[in-house]
């Protein structure tokens, strides 16, 4: 159920006109049918389509159900103890709810087994690999402190365009830049936050290179942006082009798939034992060394 209080700007409008204009995910006919069917209330009373709204009224209605897009729902269990649940997710499965995904997310699937699990970080929908969940408040606090202090090591595998023949340190700042559809988008920006990625070539493959990338900071889409900014965008990336900005010739969004990126290893101090621990997720075939 969804509940909201009517503001002055909607004073005097009918329930039908208000709902139709405020929630365009449903047509005028669909809203009319819901009103006639008694699915909408104003101040606890069933509202008709021509019920006039007053500022301060409480409007309550059932959110229409939606079908979530089909995605791969499996994940690999890498490690579990009283403090941690570490898994490896496939490309295509969102880490947390967003953009029409709720049950079809890694968080929902993990919490079906461990209701107390809290993700300590997230991967882009198209990125596969390791995700760390904390199972207790103490573990969560300790891992958050480790992340803030840059005491968590994260290494990724990626396939990039071009021949990268030597190690690179990429420090391009990352921040929001204007976007004609989204309003703003994370990308390379002189006004952005300091960011650091260490890149090493693993295998040359004609006009592409298999690389390893270690990130000291965790900006959104950092590896995709940094490799593109350095002139080596990820193979199949529909969004970021050379320079680290969004492509101008296509309509693409950060969650679109197609790029090859895998969270390969992660290491940190265990929140209870204080011992250094290291976990690894085998890359998909296209990101393995021949």
C-alpha cells in the first residue's frame, strides 16, 4: 500500500486527475477502474473518480504489481561463518533493489538464506564476482571501518580494447557530469573525487587485452571509467567511451550489459579473528588466462 498527503499544488483536483498526472505508469482508464473498484481511499474512505482532493488529505492506494525482468538468479557460496557470508554473483543479477528490480536481486536471494545479511559493497549489474555480506552489527562496523581506511584489497579481471603492454596507474578524478536523459552520470570529471586504479596486462589478444585491475578507491563504475579515460574502454561497454565519458551516439545507461568485468579476489582482516583473509572467485571463461 502507498500513502501520501496531498499538497497545496493538488488542492481542488479530482482523485482521478491527480493520480493520472502524478503516476503515469498507469493509464487514465486503469486509474478509473481502480477507483471504481474501491482500491483508492481518501482519509480512510473509498474515493470515487470525481472525489475532489483538499490540501492535507491522506490518499492511500495499492501499488500496481509489476513483473521484474528475467535475470540469472543463481549465486555461488564462497564462504560463510558467524560473521560473514561471501558469495559470487553472475553478470546480469543486480546486487541491490533498483530500477524495477526487487526480488530478482542478489540481496533478496542471499536474505532468503541469511535474513540478517547486509551487503558491504555492491557490484554493477553487469559485473560478476565477489560480494561480501556482514551477518552481525560488529562485523558490519569493523568492515565499514576497514573500507574507509582503504584496508580492503580488491582485484578485478577485465577485457579491454587496445593493446595495453605495461602497467598503468590511473588517477582520473570521478564525479557526476550532466547527462541529457539521467540528469547526471558518474564519469571522468576534473571536479570529481580522487580515484586510484592500478592496471596490469595479463594477456594480449590481438586488438584486445586481458587485464588485472586493483582499486584503492571505490567510486561507482570506477574501473569502466578509468580504463576508458586511459584509452582502453572495456570490450562491449555500451556506455563509457575513450575519455571516460558517456558515448554520444547511443542511448545507454549504467546498468546496461555487454562489458566483461569480474571481481576476482578480495582480502581484509577478519572482523572477529583479526587474521588476514583472502577470497577468490574463478573468472568466467572469457576472462581466464589461456
